[in-house]
C-alpha cells in the first residue's frame, strides 16, 4: 500500500507492506487522518521522545531506525475481518477508534509503531471491540477530530474544575482549541484564551472563548487582577510546550492556581520554584485520555454538542503531507490539516 | 534588650531597642525559640528570598540592609499588655503564637521583619488574640515545636491523602520529620522515609516511619515497584530543597504520583518535564500553614498525640547561635536546635 513513511528522520511517500489483521482485529481503509503536533515532535525529536518514553514507561516505544507510518487521528472504513471477530459492522461501515490495539500480550500503539501503521497509510488494522460506528449525519472529517478533542476533554477532566474557576488557556493550537471547546461544553465561564495568531484567536472564539488576548498587546494574566479583596480561583491550561512557558505561568499566576500542563516540551526546562512555593501552586501534567473519555468525546461530537468544522483548516492528499508538516511547523494559519491517504 | 541580629548578611549579638506593644498587642519574654532551615536560607540567600517574595506576593518582605532579629518558632511568657487588650492571661503565663501580628493595616511578620523582632531576642510583641496558653504539663521546649510541626501538618493536608496512598518522605530534616509525625498521626501507612544521615533516619523511626532507607544503599523509589499488576497510589514529600531533587523525584515516581514540594530551593531549577507528562504527575507546592492548622497542631501536641522530645537535638544560649547556624548548615547530626536568648 502507499503510505507516508518516517525514515531516517524524514518523511517520504513509498509503498509498504499491507497490515494483516490478527485475532479480534479488523482491516480498515483510512478515509482521513489528522496531523498532530506530536507527529511533528516525533519527526524532529525522535530520539528525545523515545528516550523520555522509555525511562518513564510512556507509549512512544518506537525504533526511529525502522520505518514508521504515523497518523493516529483517523476515521476509517471496514474492509475485512481477521480471525475470531464478531463481524459487528458490515464492510464499508465508517468507524473511529483509539489508536491502539488491545492484544492479549498488552496494548500496542498504532501510528507510533513500526509494526502497526497509522492513518498516513492507506490501510490499518484496528481492534474490533474498540470500534465506534460513525453515523450517516457525521462527516468523516469531523469524526477524525475525536482523538484530538479527547485530549482536551482529558485535560479539562484532570483540572477538576470548580464552579467559580476562571479558566485561562495559553496557546490556541489544536490542543488549546480542544480544551476551550470542552470548557464551553462543561459550562465553564469565563473562558479566556491567549495566542499570538489572529487566526487562532478567531478559532478560539468560535470554540467558545469569552475573551481572547494577544499577549503582545496585553498580559493574559491581567484577567486575574482584582480591584476588590475577593478573587476567583484560577486554572491555567499550558498548551504551548516550549521551554520557559511554565516559568512564565508560575511567575504570573495568582495564589493557589491549578496549572494544567499539556504541552509536550522535549527539552529540559528551567524554572524558579520559589514562585510555586510562595503561591502554593499546583501543577498537573495531562497526556492522552482514557478509552471512556474517547467514547464520551465521540458521543458529544455525534450529538452535535461540539461544532468542530472551523478547526479543519486544510486537507491534503498523500503527496501533500511533507509540505503540510512544514506549514504546521510555523504555526499561525492552521489548526488541523487532514490527510486523505488514498489520493495524491 | 540583647538579641542575635542579622546585619550585613552576618549574625551578631548586640543590644537593640525593645519592642513596644501596640493596640491589641502583648509584650512577651522569649523563653525558647527554634532555629529553622529558612533562617539559614534567609542569612545565606537574603536577596534571592526577598526578590522571590516580592515578585510572588510572599511573606519575606524584609530589607536585608536593616537589622533583623529572626526567630519564629517560639514559646514565650506574658510580660505586659499594650492598649486595647483584654488581658486574658496573667503576667507570667506561657504562650505560643503564629509568628505574625494581626493589625488593622494587614498582617505583619514576626522574625522576618526589621520592625517586629523574633525569638532570637529577649522580648517580642505578639497579638493578644493569637495567643494559645501553654498548659503546665507541656514543656516550653516542646511547645516551641508547634510552628515547625504546623508546617508538616499543612503539607500533609495539601497532599489530600487517600486511604491506599503509600507515602515516601525524601529528606528527614525538621520539615520531613514533621511530615512523618503528621502522617503517623493521621493513620497513613506505610510511611517510608529516606535520608543520608543515620541519626535522622533514627529520628524518622521515632516519629513514626515504618521503613527508612539510606539512598546510598538502595533507591527509596524501589518501594513503589510491584511484582503484580496492582499498584498503590504514591505520595512523595520533597523535604530537601536543593536543585535537581524534583527532577530526580519526577524521574523515579510511578504514574499519577502526587509530589508535595516543601523544600525551599532558592536557585533556578532544571527538570525534564516529559517524565511529568508521561506519568501525569501532580506537583503541589506547600508553604506555611493557616491559623487553624497552627491551633490544631498545638492541640495535638498538648494532648500528647505527638511525641516530639527526640527532635530537640541541641540547646544554646544567645552566644551559641552563630555556631548553631554553622552546625545546622552541614546537617546530619541535628534536627532542631533551640535558642534560650536570656542566657549566654
């Protein structure tokens, strides 16, 4: 099959062998698959990601010296069944799934794996029991956003929001936008969002932000200033993932702030912990989601509770992926670019 | 009055003017006052402490260019009353208090202040309504431990312990020992403690640790390893406060660990955040205590629920303070050294 292959820290379009569905598994055709910021990281920082993952029991157990077909935000179509399956869905049924295979020997990643190709290739294998059927009224493009939306859903769950919390989202890339949409869904108010890009601030408003701030014009942390003696509790979502951003947030956060770190900062970072102590801050790291959160997010999208069309800012065929990675490397214009691997 | 004065980043014994009790305030004679690790930090890193405090709204609003009489862990004796007091206690009554004055213009620190001398001087002023009477059966020495014990009490409260949590205390200085004693009091089990010093590990056992570990012999984090598939949730108390220790803890902590940071690390610190993300760690900074927690700790000590005598590893007169600071600077032998400022 044709696929975008990560090989020697570069992306190339090539023919690779087709995956075979094992027991309880399904062969699917990728309809569409989103490009994730983590894919960009994996390409650029493969060694650091693997090293960090290995020493902390993470999921990126990849071997950068072998071919990898990435892509873990997908909507696909059932093509064939492996042995020991219940054949729950007719061939041609559109499905979503968490990007993981549930095997007797343990879970295996799809996309960040040399064994299990992801959605930047024409075919994948998925675990039958993980499949969620995409109903007629839901487009494949929007269904493919389930995965990144589940990331935001999980981050907001980790924040254990309380009624009076003021939420500030630093960074309005796909994760930040997903956090904003989930905050809106959960009734959080006010939702404040900051990003350097006008386009992304506009998307933040479409996702439900009550106030958007260009940090070059004024400090986003000003929203926590109060003239009186009462102060609302603050929750700050760090959705940037560059060195120095946590220090900036700790410096500016009010007392007792919960800081939810979702950004994948690959380098060592440096901070002044005294800010944390004086203000008794809480830092909660958040990564991924549970199977339940994925299904819950899918349900919310299916019921039309999340309006996600504006997030899709580009679509490319298989030959456009390299360029799309480059464009996403200097953010500003894009939120989510989708790949349709069966077209050039 | 005679006092140990912090002057030009050095400690000297000198005569300074006596404090005058204002409205609602009481003049007291210091019976005994403990030396705190923060006092050592204040002497060594005054500029950093003040800078960090200023930019984060902390309590160390001191001017290192003016004389400061430190000492905030005290037991004292009522000598005289200022105007507008209820004169609740007879002259001679022994009392404890949080080291702060409650004034109409706002709270003011005692000890970390050029205006309000602390317990390394013969006399202090305290707010009458903050006084807790020390009963006959409670020694002044142990009563003076209320303050450092309240710090541990607060840190444990911040940890929001759950029933199955395994607690690991890294560092068995006064704060670590206070955390251990509080964990024991609250029925936490098991309590594991690590320190390089044999003496401190012995004290940890006396405070209630179930298992003590010399990190040169084996990794304290090994207690979280499990042969089976179930794992108990972990809480790690960081009671060291040197650069690198949080990175070490993040590297070794199991998934979902709550890390309670109590150590006062004055320098910028450096860490690898990927460990935090992969394992979804939570970092809670904890500093100080509330007035309620102070009173609750005092109550527990008064009722004999905490056996603190072993923590007192030294006592000095006013002329012994400089040497005591030096000894505490290279820990290992001592937990708490008490100062009796009325004797030489």
